[in-house]
């Protein structure tokens, strides 16, 4: 009888414990972004997913068969669990020579380990092969004077050295512009960069060089930023055919609300989506010059809106929205031929929301031009075009109140004032002269005598 009782008691105790043991959860370990290089102090971002939580996490670096535990963090242990929906845990641990002084340049393995916070306490791990790079990058900027207009462009030349994989120009905290080898100047690189229209003139500008370990070198150069005063205008939606505009654009999204609410949604939210598309297209740039000389404006056109015009939209006397117009609206007669502003490659030729039928031309080195509201396409993606070639016809597609061309230019996805690029002297002095005599002569192509900036009779502005 005693044996039966003992067996029953043992079963009552052991079976639940075995159930707890086998029901213990595994920890899913994700490192994002993946780590390929570590240096003096490189952050490793780890996400831990376990329904019962994580008791401890550690990061170890192994090199030459020797393990170096970088760090270890623990939470209070739970031997018996009740909760089964513990949210994921994000941990950032710095790995590198600072915490493991014996590390040296070469191959290594980083191992992230986590112990589940339950009865079993199972250990899961994820290992990554990495390179240890301890040499710091260095960079020296050119000695040229840089005069930068708010909303404008410039070019910097610099020489990175040491252990680096990325270099370029940074403007403030939000804008990074990539670099390319300077033609015919081994070891030197250059960046075309923009000073966004909405940045304070005190925003710092500097060149940098970095590597995947997190090490970065930076240095400033001589520059002066000139503030610009941009225009403001009020657009009464009653004067625009917003019923036509909204219903033309909103064929798929089925935006909720009345007519004005739908217009505001398109003007605000769809604009963000379209600008993200333009930013993505900047990655398709060619690492070479596709253009020559000053850019060509649409001659004999009337300026309806200019770059960085601040637009207030009203309905029945009340403000309903405010947006900034980052381009030139140029009008002639309906369905006017549109010339390509310079040589380049077509990378977009289809609808793009607020821009309607839109063409984007890549001119190389991150420089691109946009042609919006077209009524007709005469080119397709992949086509090489020449300066002055007719690529389409003006129209009123997208967020346009009437027939015109919306023309704008971008550097690495940042919209810039086209006026500079229409000026052959600016192009030669600010860009091509820094490339050497061979390319500097390309800036001598004369611009047409008449261009949009000189128009005398602007009409009502519209997109």
C-alpha cells in the first residue's frame, strides 16, 4: 500500500514537472542590422523573443580559440511560469576592443546567448562571423571656399584614408550624401550635396569617413551659407476643380471623407509616399556624369510657382492645409512639348500620385530631374535621352489645377533649387571647375537667352 502511495505521489509531483520542462520555450535571437565588422566599440542590436521571457543574455567574442565575454545581463529567475505572452525584448550590447583588450585585426566570431526565464532555463545562441578592424578612418577636406545657398547645392572634394568603407558629406543630423571617386584624381573623392531649404543657416556641414565597426572620422571645410527668403501664397480651393483632381487621383485608395478632406489627405499623405518613391529612385543613379554643361529650362514659359513657395490652402475662408512647393511650375500653351533638361537616363515614366504622369531622369552621381503633370509620354524607362530632346507634353494630371509642367531637381533624393543648374557660370564655377580642366570646359555650353526665371507675367499658382 505504501508503495502505491509513493508511486502516486511521485507521479503527481514528477509529471507536472516534466510537463513544465518540456513546455519551456525557446528564445528566438535576431541581430538587426547584421554585424559583419566590429572595432573599438561596435553596438550589436539584439531582439529576444520568448513567450516566457529571458532570464539572462550575454555576448561573447571568440578569436584564435579564446572566448571573451563582452557583457552579461540577468533578470530575476522564474522557476515556474504562468505568463505565456511576454513581449520581445530589445538589448544593445557594445562589442569590441574596449571590452576585450586582447582582440586584434582579423577574423572572429560573435555569439549572442540567451537563457529562457522558465523552469527549464534553456540556453539558445546565435553566432556570426565578423572581421575585427581596429584602424581608424581618416579624412582630409579640400581647401576651396564653398558658398552655399539655402535650398541650393554644392560640391566638396576630400581624401579619405585608413580603414574606411563609406565617405561623403553630412548636413546636420538628417542628410547624408554619398561620395564617388573624383575622375582622373586617384585617391580623391567628391560629393554633390544639398542644403535643404528648411534647414537653419547654422546647420553644420562636414565630410566624413566611416567603417562598419562604427568608427567615424569627420572634418569641416570652409563654407558660408546664404539665407534665402521664399515666397508665400494662398490657394483658394474653390478656384480649383478639386472634384476633378481628387477623383482623378483617388481611383484605387478610396479615401474616406468629404471632398475637402480627401484633397487634404492627397496633398499631405500621398505627398509623403511620393517623396519616399523619389528617395528610393535616387539609389538608381549612375556613378558617372551623364550630363554636360548647364541644364536647359523650358524656354518662353510662364512661371506660375517657384521653388520652396509656402502654400496655404483655404476652403470658404478657412485654412485647411499648408505645404511647400519644391519645384517650378512652368506653363505655355496646352500640351506643350517638354525638353529633357540635360543628357541622362529615364528611370521612371508612369503615374506618381500628386505628380500625375511623371518622368524622372537620372543624370549621374545622385543628380536627377522630375517632370510632372504630363498629358503624354514620349520616352520609357531605360531610354537614354539628350539635352533638348522632347520627352513628353504638358498636362493637368495629378495635383494640377491647370495645364503646366512641374519641374524639379534632386540630389540624393533631396529637392534643390533648379535656378543654379540653369546658370552656366554657376555650373562651371561650383561644379565642373573642381573636376579638372577636361570637364570644366563642358560648363561653357551657353544657356538660352530666355528662361523661366525671367518670365514677366506669372499666372495663378497651382500644383
